């Protein structure tokens, strides 16, 4: 390694530390402070370490609301991402393999899904009519509907990189259309599926506004909504707020650490061909 | 005859069943997430359940601010509102379309305990009262640091000239005279909003004329003065250096610990100091925003939020009984012991404890004299433009002249008035 490379390496590391580590350290320090200390919002060592007390207080707030929120968020995330992956892979496959007028119309709808923002009140009417309002499965369906377009685009472009020859070979071997998909194509979609899982579970888990409107009710909290417990217009308990942020950040962080390599691989894999 | 007996028996049986069904009622409650609101509602519901064991409550929290407005409106529009909820009184209450969405509370016995000044701000256009007060009233004015005043031998000003003279002395002593905190943009509006007592003292019809599009900020000198005050304070160079980056929490810290002398704010800020700087709570005093005439000095008051029952509630009867219970002196005392007294409660005969913070003590005399308080403009007129806080930040930072900002604000307000469908706009 030349001297110059060493220096650029150090500079890059320093920049990365500044951008990624410092905010995290700030959250951690704030989470360890007392209310008074935290209200100053300074990047300083806590005068009095309250990490454990804050942790216990956040967990116990409003009758263990955070634990219920973890459960709800997990159910919604797992349900929505499973649905998204299966549906988006199927749609993306058909769209890519069978170009034609029908596909163009469907593709138009998918682009519309990306571009047109959904309206809240009519959506609630539909949910009420179906008896799905204020239920976790209703919320799962909403997350699938809102995020499907993006997933389909990812799948469609990735399937473009899989040679048609594979499908044809399977047909010659006597496979039916569904068999081709499940046995031949789907296993090849692993990189882009991982990308989908990571990107969409982060999006669903971190979603704040949709649960706020579509999932009212005391029993229906999600983790992002618990942040409101500690922040008001006139009075905020920043130490507890940051402790809550710390706890809420942990699950996505674990996902990221485990799937880090696949995320990058999947991103580039999907981006080869448009 | 036989049939009559049968039907009476049937009616009796039905009443019994109905009684049993009513025995277990769970009322859902939606409140904002302010810790004081939560503490008050938890204490009230616990007291009500203790007296009526068959009624239990489920409390749900929502955020405040613009997002909170959206939640309340969405849930009312879709019929998913909780049985009881709290929300602002005044213009925000009118924006809920109360005649159609909220239950009439005019006939509740508890209304007899409520001060008339509050009833005004929760009365829908058809004359029905649709809410009862929940929490203390707030004053808008200026917090000051008592040790700095004592050290420099100053007295709380009654006129703007005295206020500016005090500022000069504080500046000469090397201290920060006026604190401004523009990170939280809403804090920048106080000099204008809290000046409303002075506006209405000079132009008594301003609110009505303003709503009817006959008076404008830019063309009414008394109303314009709020913008000018803000500009004047900036030009005098008495602000804290970091006014553009400071937060509301910083402002409360500075005025209570003596890092600054004055902070224009709502008395709601007392709760913040009580949590973060309890030792300095009594170092902080309060006075109304001074005007031109010492004889006409008074306080601009923010009415407390109210609790409402949606017309569409399935448990309307039970919910109204609970609301009736809230409008009593005992409930008022329950709220005081749960959340403390940061201002007077608008229930007749509800006395504040003797150990209230100094700033509250300073505020009470205004309420005890007739004609020393006036509700803020937002309780008298449904019009409040969304861009006011951006404009006041510009004026307060010396980016835009006061007259210019007042004219722009008049334009901003026009959009909202048209949206509300007010006549003559």
C-alpha cells in the first residue's frame, strides 16, 4: 500500500465515523442522561449515568406499551414482507416474460402506484367497508399495497438478467408454468429477494404515518408510535425519548449487520439491466 | 289486561337486561401526549372508576401540533373517534365542524360551574355549548429572571418604553436582555400574539372586523405594533447571540437560571422548568406584554383545551356523564393535584393551592381584576394564517421589515379565510 492510499483510507474512515458513528454515540449518551441533563441537548458525557433506570422506565411506560409495540411491529413486518416477496416475484416474472398490451397496462398501474400518493380518508372507508380497519391484517394489506410497486420493479429488472433459455429448457422437460416459476426461477432470485426483504422490512418497520392513521387504538401501537410517549410540544423527556430511539433502532441494525453483504450484492445485481 | 301485564313484565325484563348490559362500559379516551394532560386524565378516570366501578377507561395518546389536528379530523370524519377526547378550544374547535360532529353539552348540570368566558370558546355557531374545560388557562407574556431584576434594581415594566429601558440596563450590565429561540419557530410569534390585549384595548372591534375582512394587520397601526416590537428588539441588539439556533428548552433554561433576563412565552413553559430546573422555579417571574399606556396594561389569555364527546359515539350517555363529572370543583382539584397549577382553572370556586410557582402568582392578579385579561385573537376569530411563524422568524432575525411581513401575513390569511368559506373574502 502506498503512502497516499493510507492517507485516503484514514480520511475515508474519519468521514465515515463522523457521519455514522457520531450520531449513534450521541443517541447513546443522551439515553444515559438525566432529564435535566438531556434537556440541554449537549454532546457531553452524562454527569450521572442513568442508562439502566431509563431503560426500565421506557419499558414500563404506559403499562409495558413498548413490548406490545414490538410484537405488533414484528407481526406487521413479517406478514407484509412475506406477502410482498411472493406477490412481487410473481407479478415481476409475468411482466418481464410476457410483453404485450396487457403487460403495459399493468406496468402503467405499477408506475402509478409509485407516483400517486394515497389518500387517507377514502382508504379508511374501504377498510371500514371490509371490516379490516383497526386490525393488524388490515395494516399488513395496506403495507403490501403501498410497497408492492417498488418490489415489482426490483424483481422485474432482476428477472431480465435470467436467460429465457432456462425457462425453455424446463418447458422441454415437461414443467408447467407454475412449476417453472417455483422450481427454476424463484431459487435464482435469491439475491434480489434478500434485497427486497431488507429494504421493505426496514420501510415497514420504520413506517410512522401509515400506522398513525390506519391503526388507531390503544392495543394497536407500533414501535415508531411509542416515540410520542416522551415528546410533547411544551415538555419533552429527551433522555427517555433517546432511550426509546436506541431500543427501536436495534432490530433494523441487527438486520443490517447480518445481511450487509447481500444488500450490496442484491442492489448491484438488480441494477445491471433496466 | 293480561297483555298489559305481559308487556310490563317484558319491559321490566328488558330494563333489567339493559341494566346488565350497561353495567360494563368501557369508554375510549383520546388525549394529546403532553405529560400533564396524561397525568390529569389518568387521575380523573381513576377517580370516576372509583365512584362508578362499572365504568372503565381505555386511554389512547396522540401527538399535538399539526399532525394531531389531522388525526382528530380524520377520526371524526371516519366515525372512528374515541368516546371522549381533548382538543383545543377557539378557532381550532370551530374547524371541527362542531354542529355536526360533537355532542351538545348545554344541558349538563356541570356547565353551571364553568366560567362564561370559557363557554364562549366552545360554543358552536348554533349557540350550543359543546365542551367543558380541561386543564388550566395559560397567559401569554414575558417571563423574567428575578435575581437579575434584583441585582440591577429593576421593576417589572408596565409600558413598552420601560421594558426597552430595562433591556438597555441589562445589556449595559453585560447580560442577555431578551431571549429568542428560532429553532422552534412557533416561539417567535409570542410578541405578536401576546400583544393582543393591547390591540383590543385600542381597537375593541378588531377581532370582528378582522374576521369580516374589514381590518388588516398592515392597515391597523395597533395590530402592526406587534411586528414592530419584534423588529425593535432585534435592532436594539439585546437578543442572545444564538437566537437562530436556540430551542424552546434552551429558552426556558436561560430565563430560569439567569443566563437571560426576558423570554416572551406562554405560561405553559412553567412545567418545563419544574421538570428540568426545579431549584430555579421561583427565580422566574412573569408579566403581561407591556403596551403604550400603563393604565391599560393587561394579560392576553390562552383558554385551556376542552374535552368533547363525538355525536357518533356509541356510549354517548355514559361519556356525557363522565364529562359532567369533569366540570366539578372536586375534579378540578383532582387535576391540580395530578398536574400542578400552572394557571387558573376555569371552574367557579376552584381555588389554587398556596404553594404555586412564582410565575403563576404573578399571573393571578390579572385574573382577579375585571377587564385585565382578554382572550388571544385565535379564540375570537377563526382566522390564523399558517405562515405567521415563518414571517416572525424573518422579522425577528432582521431579514424582513415589519411592515412588509404584516402585509404578507394578510395575504397568507386570505387563503385560509377562503378555505373556511367566511363571508366577504
